[in-house]
C-alpha cells in the first residue's frame, strides 16, 4: 500500500471526511437502538482511541527537546499562546456567544477542551508549507504533549468550576495518563525499535503509515461520537450550530492576534509560522479521546466538529503565507527562487 498517497489524500479531504463521518454517525444513531451495545461501544471507543493516539506518538521526536534552550523566546511565546492565551480566547468567545444564545455548560467545557489540548502534529506540515522553522515546530509539539498531563486537567478544573460542572480531577489525570502519556512512552520505544531495525531510510518509508492510521482512527471516533449522541442532537439540533460560533471566533481572533503580536515583538517570519500553527492549531483527536475516556457526555461533540472549522482556517493561512511574509517585509519570497534555497 502507498501510505504516503493515502496520508496525503486523508489530509487533503479531512473536512469532507469529518462531515461525512458526522452525517453517517447521526443517521446510524437515529436508526439503531444502541442500549444493548453500551459495553461493546465503550470498549470499541477505547480501542479506536489507542489506534489513533499511539501511531501519532511514533512520529513524535522528543530528541529535539535538547535544542530548545537557544530558542527560549520563541518557545515561551508558543507555549504561553498555546497553553494559556488560547483557552482565554475561547473562554471569551463562549462568553460573547452566550450573550446571544445560551450554551450548554458541558458543550462549553468541550469547546474549551478542544483548545487546551496539545497542538496537532499537522502543525509541523503547515509550518513546512509556509517555509517556517520546522525544528521549532517539532520542539513545540513535543513540549506540548509533555506538559499536557498538567495543563489539561488544570484548565478543565478551573473552567468546570466556572460553569458549575462537577468533574473529577483524578479522572482527568488518569485519562491523560491512559490516552496521552502511555501511548507517548510506547510510541517513543516503538520509534527507537524501528529506527534500529529498519534504519533511518527504512523508517522514512513507513513513516506516512502512522498519521494515515491516526486519521482513520479520528474519522471513526467522529462517527462513534455522533452515533452515540444522535438522539440528543436530534432533540436539540442547535447544539452543533451553536458550537461552531465560538470556534469561528477563536480561530479568526487567534490568527490575527498572533500575526501582529509576533511582528511587534520582533519574532522572525520563519519562527512566527512555527509558533502560530503549533499554538493556534489543536489536536482535536486527543481532545475527543480525553472526552470519550472520561465519559463526559456532550464534551465530545465540540472536539468532533472542530476540524470542520480548524482546517479551513489553517489551510487559508497557509495559502496567505506570501502576504504574511510581506508584513515582515521579509526576503523569503526572493530566496525561494534562488539556487541556495533548493
């Protein structure tokens, strides 16, 4: 099988497949009595979660962390934006939306979960498309996953209190350990084994298989979430529509803010692209996995629809990279056509 071709196909048509998975799951959930299969679905959810997170971690290069010291300013901005400012922007977006239409507290918590999780590994690809700093993007991804065990439960506990939703901090920590930390350890060990057995060139040949498997797992999870919550959505169809409003507000605000903030503090263009994609873009698969494993009902809906908004916004920013480079009055466009850039 041509894994690279499959990966590129699944990446390219991600919004379409997510939408189809939502529709198929909703249709199945409204036509099938799922009560007899409750335990089976619970086990299936966990298996799919593992099949999605574990392959993702095999491509995570924790060895890049040793290079982080010389990029302390960029790393500080990326982590502050991704782990502190992003949740606050989403909180503000939910507050604004609430002024016009009430949002279910669990759905609001799901929206916040969608932005407190680590950044997506696709952020590295987006950085590459825009001639950004790939090394910096890789370091931020690795650090984000490492810090997730503290930041995700911490933020969710704070936000749950503000929405008067009861949530167990121990359950969240246990879920992070199962869903993020354990697959991370197994992924690092698997990567080391495959590098030793196949060598760098051999590993490079099979590397596209891992994100392809993760994407297939994510589509399956979206299907399962909408299948299990179909009757609830059918009784309250505004749930999905309302959730889209804070997401649109978050991505538009965060991208504009990062563009002008990085420019104002003197961050180079290439580093800006790495910082922006790794701090604004989120790993919706991890968010869905946490919500499902924690059994927190409506929380899983928001991360499930996040790709429908996230992908067009981030791809749109990729398409605008030359205009963004122009804000920096940067030479990267000319350099791109020079022999040294090849």
